[in-house]
């Protein structure tokens, strides 16, 4: 007895979807940990405590964070190509899900909307946040330089947290809410940003009482 679906394309598509979502949970989960949990924790630690906690915590957390981002990025590009730029038996080129009657579909606009935010987030992780943290953790940067790098990493991490709200709308909408207009796009962006804003405020008091 073989797999329920006999063709390679369908099974590989499902595998990539699973990998994409699995890695994204790791990536965004760590992003929220850094911004909604660790941010408040670091503010409560004195310098001596940070010297004990951070060398154990940060390298491990940043490893899962950056590789979660990379695998999400790669699996997402593979999925986009398979769904929107490849037709089994015909080859590569825009599919009916990407273009219909000479126009880009609402579904495709949604996914491009989400992908745009996701690519910015991935860039921040690999080319801004991780290089800065690597220099700090390896003590290649000290004093004022280390302070500047911490500020840079914190700003880019906060930026990614806000981008994640609208990004998730873009990723979910194609399969569940293909219709699109400017108002819908604006509402999705606003709701995503507001939810993240409220989470930041909630993080200041969350966990203080059991």
C-alpha cells in the first residue's frame, strides 16, 4: 500500500507546507519570546545576573531563531514556485492562481503582501540582528560599539514583531479569504499592528501575578 496521494508533486507540496509552518512557528515563537518575555526579563536583571543568564540563553535561542527564519524562507519560496509559478505537466510560468484574465488574482496579491513582510523580516534576522548579536556574544564589540549594536538589534527585532502581524494575515488570507480591495488590505494591516501593540503593553504586566 502506497501513500494516499500517488503523485510526487502533491506529496512534496504537503511536505513543504508542513516544513514551512513548522519552521515559522519556531521563528515567530522565538521572535515573540524575545520581545514579549525576554525584554522584560532583561530589564529586571542586574549586570551580574546577565553575565550568568545570557551566555547560556542567548546563543541557544538565537540559533533556533535564525535557522527557523532561514528554513521558513526557503520552504516558502519553494511553495510559492510550486503553487503560483509551476503547473504539473506544463512547466514553469504563472498559474491560474497567480494570473486570471490578464490580471493578478486577489489570492496572489495576498500572498505577495505577506511575502513582502516576511522577506523584510528574514533580511533583518540574517543581516542585521544576528550579525550584531554575534559580535556582542563573541565580545568582538565592547563599550559604545556594543551599545550601538544592541540598539540596532533591538530596533530591528521590534520592527519584525510589528511586521509579523500583517504578514500573518497575508499568509493565511489566500486560502481562506481570496477577495481583496484597498479597504480590506488596510484593515488587515491595522488589525495586525494593533494586536502587536497591545501585546507589547500586556507584556509589561503579564506574569507578575499567578
